[in-house]
């Protein structure tokens, strides 16, 4: 294949923790990427968004990290000197051994995230190394949807709870609850199937504090709701359904346990408070008549898909929202049915145990530190779920570093090993995270750019981009295997995670660490898939699109044949009442879904001082903090705080004014965007902007996490949408 004379076109799957994966047609001439197009093959085409199309600017960005570097200024100052890979690896190996031998392996803290997401070249390469030399302390809790994982595990015993998106075309009603796939993608082509559903006349209702791009494009109705109160509305909808006798009682009797206990709570028999629409109106701000109408519509329109977005779960007690959504899906008999939904996380389609099948890559030995740790309090078994191993929740990482054993944590942490994650930028309470970083003895960061987190490193290791390595990715609204072809050689001295792990293992004297080349491992992984007939064809095409006879529906087998396919819960059924949760004996983790008022909500006494609720949404031009420095994308949208005209007028704020947003944890200064597309009393700062403190410590980059509280929900949810702030003209 060729484009202009001398150009070669290479198909490369792109997967950048951006909510989706797409096919890029990368044109290369003389070893340089000249332009990027996207999928032009047979339908369905997995076409790139703005981020994928701008990837050439990311690869050739003038601030790419191209060489290993060591810190020469104060930590956080961002001053570094170039060193060789040999010196960098030797330094890291010595520091790892020193800290392990002086303080114990538990004092090495390992933290990773998505970054350039892929199957082979990822943070687990480093985890293998650390496990070979005695282990490390790990963390648990995902940024994205740990409240959802907890709810799914408690209710279904499983986390692959989504249908393929083409099944939306079988729906008669779609409820987008805190779901904005036009921006967050949530599997490439999701928005395309929503568009087709809308064209087919499917009614779509959106519930969200903001009038999002998805609402504007697809929804027939927008229902604004106060952040953190979604569970109350769901429970009031359950009240309407129960009082009207609209529940699918046959489904509940056959497939669930605990509905009667939930019913007693909803009707007020348990606590004397009927959870009526009028009750919910006072909490949510949604009119009682709207709640009643939507409840009846959802219960009587069959089939209906309740798409429970993950943003409402990133709140205090966010797992209750997810459990309530699942319960409502069960009450209406929509689980395991074409055109319905399980009520689980909206971003739960691409579960590898659902329909993706691959062979195994290199395995890490058991991490001795975490393998010997006692069971974590209030933890549920979660097979196959990432980031569930550690004793420290991600939200508490800064506190753990600062307080260690004296604060009740398992160890005193001395060395931070940081891979594909932007700590402190993407972590709650940035100013506290900065203090934690300053307290450590050694910090190593594996990165592509001088991010806010990279500035705090003692040792910086440059890693390769998606176009500079061979790998595999999984995604798609209807599922695809993607081959990430190496289009160009790594810039400068950047290396893949696999190569770095080999080099570091050699420095540490680890015997028998690896017995295959990258190519051999990738062949081994692909060989394990019965879907891919030819490795060579897969590599050349860059993609293998799954062909299914019908849309995949989560739990269809459990519903069609429950005797031979029980749910993987203790009861073998959908557990509206969970005995496992009851045995925890924690009032903040009730055995049935309940509305529990969030901290830093509108009724918190702190609201007198900080009266605005902050939500931290996703942005078209960023994938978390990735792409923030790409000029083409920065032109699309300014970083600004969105606020309703009523709130702006009360503060004398006009469009474009510079404002200070603050609370007791920190302060950031940015422009104001005054818009009726957000409800009064709520403000929105898109997450991912780079933390940039001035000489007084005031952030000038628009980093929302200088304001967020470093606390997680009882089930582990990352509470990035539970924050009170005040806004004033700067």
C-alpha cells in the first residue's frame, strides 16, 4: 500500500486510554510519519476521533522525553540532566536494592495507570521485575469505576455486564444516565449506534447535571439532576414501579434474591420514610412528576436499556447508585434480553472474558508483599479485575506516603515506582500529593513527556509511543482485536516497557526472566485466540473485526438457562440483597441499595462557605492528562470553568472573566464559561489540565484536583465528583 510517492501506509491500532480504540492509517516516508488517516476498510469502520488524528503531533512533540535523565534541581522544579541508559538502569537497580534491604520490599510503592493502553507493553512488565526481587506495595481502586465494580461483584458476582452497542438498535427506550459517549467514546462506534437508534425512532432520555454533547445530539429529553443524588431518583422510580404493580415479578421470583427486603426499604416499611417521587424531588431537584413519568415509561416500554454512566458512580457512596441501577434493570426484566441492559456500568462492553479470547503473555510471580497481606476489610472477591491486589486505595495513596505505619498503613513508603500515570495531577488533593512526593527518598517515572508528575522524579525514563512498538489492543462497540504495528523506530533513546524490564532485570541479576522475543510473545498471545486464523494477516491489516451472528448480551445464558448457568454469586442468582455485604456489618455498605447522603453535598454545613458543587468531566481534546500539550487539540477548547448564568450573575462574573476557584484544599485560576448547559449550583472543571503552581502555590493550569478530597467511597469509588467550592472574580 502506498500514498504519495515514497510513502508507505501502515495500519496501526490506536489505544490511548481515551475511552476507545481505532484504526489509524499511518503514512511513513524515510522513517518519518507524514500524515495519519483512519479506517477505510469494510464496515464497521472503527474511525479515529480528534485525538487519534492528532497523534503525529504527539509523537513529534518538541517536549517528548527522548533520553534518560536525572534530577539536578529541587524535586518538582523540573530541572534534569541527560544520562545514559546504563547509568539510569544502574541507578534504579541500586536504589531498589538499597530500599528493599534497608526498609523491606513493602517500602517500594508501585503505581501505574492506563497511558498508551496495550496488551503486552504495559506496566505489568515492571511488576514482574519487582515481584522477582521481593515484591512491592501495590494499590487498589480504579480511577474510573470502582463503585461500579463493587456493585457488579456484589449483585452479579461478575464484572462483564455490558452488551455490544449494536444491541441498542433492539431497544425501544434508551436512558443515558450520566453517560456522554460522544466525548468519552466508551468503545469506538458507540455514538454511531446511538445515532442509528435515534434515526430509527428510539426514544432517548438523558439524565445529567450538564447538557452534554451526547444529550444535544441524541436525546429527546434532558433531565438535570443534582450531583451525588442519582441513587435517590432511581429508588423513587422503584417506588413508582412497585406501587403501580409494574415490576416483572416473574423475573424477580426466578432470577433474584432479596427483592422483598428492598421493597420494604423503598415503601418505608423499614425506616418509616416512603421513597416517593416527592421525597426524591427534595434531594435531586428533579420534579416528582418527571420521576413518576420516567419510571412508568421505563417499566412499560420493553425492551429498554438503562445505560448507567460511570460519572455518577465517582461520588461518595457511588456504589449505591450502581446497585440501584442494576436493581431497576432487574425489576423491569431487562437483564439478559436483547434491547435491554443489565444496569451495570455503561463502560463494561469490552470485557475480555465476555467475547475476547487471547493467549497469555509473560506471567509475573506472586508478589510476596501483597500475597502475604491479610484480606482487605470489606473487600469482595473480584477475579480478573485489575488493580484489586493492594492494601491502599488509590485515593489514600498520598496519605499513606505521608503517614505510613504511624497512620495505620502497612508500611513506611520510601520509593515510588511510577508507570504510565500522572501523579500528582490525576490524583485527589494535588497539594497533599505534592507534600507526599517531597517526602519520598526516591521517585522513578516512566513517561513520554515532562508532565506535572514527571517534574517530581529523581530519575526519568523515556518510553515509546504507540507508533513505536508492536502490540495488541482490544476495543470496539462490536469488538475488534487490533494490531499496533510499529510504524517508526522510537525517537531518541525511548524504549518499550518490555525492553526496559529486560534491561533492568539484567542489572538486578534476575535469572530466567524471559525466554522469548517481543515477536514470539505476540505470536503466542495471538495463537491463543480461536478468532484469528492468521497472525500475518492480522498484523498486515492491523485489525480483526469480530463477526457475530447477533449482538452479544451479558447474562443471556444465565437468563435463558439458569439451571446450567447460575450467576456466580453465593445464591446463584442476582443478589438485590447481598448476604456478603450484610456480613460486613457496615452501615455505609448496606446489603440492599440505599440512598446515603454524600459528604460535601448541598446539605453539608460546609456548603455555607463553599456553595457550589464541582464536577470534573472529560474533555474532547484530552484523554485524562494526555494530549494536553498538543497544539492542534488545544485549539479546539479552552480550559475553563463552566457555570450557570444565575451563579455567574450573583458573583459579577461574565464570559471569559478570570476567576479563582477555591476551597480549604487549594485554589486554581482560569477563565469562566457562562452557559445554560449546566444546572444552577453546579460548576464543571474538565479534568486532566496540567497542574502549574505559581510562586504562591496557586495553580494556574486549571487542575481540578487541587480542589478534590482524597477520600474514597466505602466500596472504593474514586470521589472526583464530590467536592464543594466557591468561585470569585480573580
